[in-house]
């Protein structure tokens, strides 16, 4: 079975079982997102991919495409709402783009640029979060974690290790590590795990290196994320 | 002007009865980088009793980089400054080379870093001379304040102003080619650099070089002539006699990127020479004073009272034995002939020395762009990690020291940054006091007199925002007084942060 629906007036074909996001990605139409990665079960938590489908607001990654559906994606209203979500994400963590080694190849930064967010609007929370550098090859900077749960899904569903989980609720939600000490170095995590290569921001990074790609040649230096796509897909290509 | 002995000047640090004195604050200091002020306390006869240079902003980099991964340091700490970020970037870069266990970079990596550094010094010196200081020197210290700025310079000397802007732009372009951005780019990574030049980038920089060297020569002639026009007055203005410190090559040549520490005393005697710069802490100590966020370093051999020294262009051109580029070397010989029996101690000679260095940097950039290593592909070395790294470099304003310790996980546990302006803190205060003692002798106070104080500070090209790091170490006294002035309680915090009554 297949059919078609429209995104901002453009006709998009779909196969039965595809979400709006899946069909849009196949048709190379960009719907902003952070927690979605087509390799894993959709999670629907970042809410950035929310679109209106026949007038109802839904997450594009968790809503199945249906024949004749009219989807609005990049309208003024939706983009304004996305900017609001992004501004909230920026103040909830400590995202210091000027010094961050992920700058220029960070999905949060790139989506923010795409949605026209040029400055923070809200008061920063400045949460006190640690850096876990206990693992010999990988570092976790919790300051930059946006709770997308991609590392949780990759470790559980692909690596079969369940090294990561999200604990706490609401503003207290945080990433935890399954090890006696709670530190990465004492867990079963390995730098060759899938979970090491899915972080869309600068939270899970290889150790002892950074800033190796010169400014001007980084992933999003030349083209917008709407053309280039996700960080994880490029990392897979580089590693593969 | 009157001759003032060092004892006279030192009496002006703290007045005995400040409550009876009139206070004048020059705030903010203008045409310097960062935020500072000078306070003057005068008696009823307009005679100076106390003069201090204060740094009133606070940065705290040494504290908040604790807990960060070491490879972030060059990019993180360069945010100390918007004028000399490259100097901080490269000092931290040299430190993290050591943390990564690398003692020798590949020729390509070292030359890319040097190119970036020469571009940085060239642009910073052009900015300081043309934009910040030349209005004083061209129009006079007490000229019309409405004209005594870069806009006045553009109106009255448009060609000169244009040269200043374009010289600076060239330096910024050298930085952009090596770091990806003119300000706050990336280049140094542990044990190397993230890019070299391609031939189009090299050709792009080469096309402007002959013009830059010509303009560099003209800027040098201008600085030299301005000094010599009122030679005796300029020789004595804000003059203090101090030892001079800089990095030097082992053979005594001028060195801006990597060398041993040399300290030369006023009579030309080498107090220190070929000292491994990582041993700086054996020779330089720091004192904290209750009235400034900036530390007061001194030479350990001479003690806190007499250990004041100077760094920067004046110190470098004085302390080196030669310069390895022909035009700058010729200028150095002329410069040193000013004081055949010792060092050139005139504070205003900083400008002249600065322009010798600007020309030297243009010549070095020319040499480097002809070097095939700059286009090489061998960018990075690796080694065994070490717990401490100390990067020392000659920044535009003088010797810059970045000292870091990390834990086995690679996170910073301690940082000490001794910034060029901090080295000059005592000297700047002494120069301020010298000018104050010379001018504030009872005559009616004019705007020109206040600007003369600023001219003395400006000569050092201080970067005040780089230089404030005395977090938690500043001694403080809090006094609770009755309306009649009687002290009823007193709380004292010492330099270790401990409280007592």
C-alpha cells in the first residue's frame, strides 16, 4: 500500500507504516528535529518536529502518514514555536558555542540557525553539571546533554548493553550511567559502540581531540542543516 | 619637570591621611583595552599625595576552566581578549602540547603557528599605535579633546589613518587564513595545528606584503620622529628605571614565539639568561594588594620592594642582542643608540619599539610565506600524557605565561595565567606616579594633565581585561563605623581567604 500527502503544499509519496518524518526524509524535505534518528524507534520527546496535520499539532516522527493528509511544516507560527523550544533548550543546559568543540557540527546549533534563533531570550539556568572523563577514550559533558535519549536507544537496542538511561522527572531529568560508580569508565561502554556515535550535540565525544576540522570545513559551515542532514548520518559515513 | 627618586614615587602608593585629601578619578581610562581607572588624591594645594592605577573588572578564567578537558584550553582561554586572542590561543597551545607529551612540533605545524603569531602582533601593534595612541602623539597630550581620537585622525591625517586600518586588516587576514576567523578561530590542537596553507591562501597574503612592509617602514619613521621631535621631554616623560624581561633565542636574537627567559638590568647586565621559561615560578613571584584585582609580580632575586620589571616591545628590543630581519635590525641599532650606556628606559619609547616589531613581523611573514613547509600536510605529533604544561610566548604586550595542571582523566585541576599587562602592573603604577609627581605640583588642574596620566598608561598598551585574575586571593578589610567615624567592628580577609577580626 502506498499513497501521498502534502507538506507545505508539496506532494509527498509514502509507503504504509511510514511516519510523516520518514516520508519527508525520503522526499528530502527537512522537518527540524533533534531526538529522531531513522535507525531507532521514534521517541517523540524533543517536540521540535511538531507539525500540523489537518490542523492538529502532532509530532512528525511518531505520526503515521495517511493518504491526503495536509501537513504544515515551515509556517511562521510553527517556526516561532520551534524557536521557543530551542531557546528553552539553550538555557536549560550550559551550551557555550564559542568554546565548544562541536560548534559548526552541532545539530542543536544548526537547527537553531535554521529556525532563525540568533540570541538567547530567557534567563540562563546555569545548572551545575559535571564532566565525566573517567573513560579512556570517550568523554561525557553533561552540560550539553539535551536528553534526546539517542544514546539510551543505541546502547539498549543496538549495542545490547543499556549503559545509559534517563532518570528523574521534569526539570530534574538527567542522563545516568549503568555502572557501580555511576561513571562511564566503570561501565561496559566501549568507544566502538553505536552509542558513541549518535549524540547530536557535544555531550558524548572522543577524548584527547577536538577542533580538528578547521573553521570553514565543518559540517554546517557551508550549508544549512536542511541541506546537509543529521550529524549522526555523517559520522556513520566517516566511520564506515 | 622634576627628577623623582624611586623613594618619592613609592610614597605615592598610599597616602597617610587620605580622609583629608581631594579625590580625582580618571574613569574609565580611554583608548586602552578593558576597563580601568586612575585615582589621584591631592592636598589643598593641588599637590599629589597618592596615585594608583586600578583594574576594576573581574574575569575569573583561572577558576572556571577548572574541570574542563585540556584540549579545550586554546579555544576557551582565547576569549580572555578580543585584541590578542591568538596570543592566549598559542600560549595555551604550547601548554597542551606538553600535556599531550609533545616537545617538538612538525615544521609545518610550528610555522603555521608562527605565521599566525606574527599576524597577531602586527595587527595588535597597528591597532595600538594608529587607533589608540597616535592622536596623543600627533596632536599633543593637551590638544582639543574633541579631536584627540581616531575620528580626528581620519579627518586630519586620512592617509595615515587608512594605513593603520589596512595594516591591521592585513594582520587580521593572516589570522583568518590560519585560524578560519579573524577573531577567536581555531588552529592549535594538542601537538600541532588543524590546517596548513594552500597555495591560493599563500598567494593571497603575498600580494599585499610589499605594501605592508613599506607602510611598516613609514610607521616606524613616524614613531621615531615623533619621539625625537621632543627628545628630552619624551625621554623623561613617565620614565622609570627597571630591569626588562623577555623571551630571547639562545644566541640573543629577538624571539616572539619560543625561547629562554632573559632579564636585563638598567646597566645592561644580564640578571637571568637562557632560563627555561617553564621555570618561571622560580624567578617571578606575585604579590596581591587590597586595592586592585590585578596581581603585582616581582623578580624573586630583587624582592617585592625593588623587583619591579617591564615586559613588552620596549623590553624585547632592549634585551635582545640582534633581530634576524634586516630592516628591523637596522632600526634596533638606531633605537639602542639613544642610550649607549644602558637600556632605553623612556616609557614613550614603547611606541618606537612597537613599530620596530611591527616591521619585523611583516618581514617574518614575508620569509614564512616563501617557505614550502607552510603548505605541508604533516600537522600533528603525539606522545605520552603529562600532568603539567607551561606555555610561554611573547604576546604583543609582553611575556605571557599559561600554566596548567590536569588529573589523569585529562581535566584541568589548576591554572595560573600571568598576563603581559600583569607583569607591567608595578611599572604602570610607578609611571603614573612619576607623571603625577611631575605635573600635580600645585598648579591648577587641567584636562591635559589628566590625559598625560593616561598617555603614560597607554604607552604600555595595557590589556586590562586580560590581566585580572586575583580571584579569592585579594585581601579585604571591612570596617563598621559610627557616624562620628569611630570604628566599632573590623573584619579582615587575608590572601588565603581566611577571616579574622
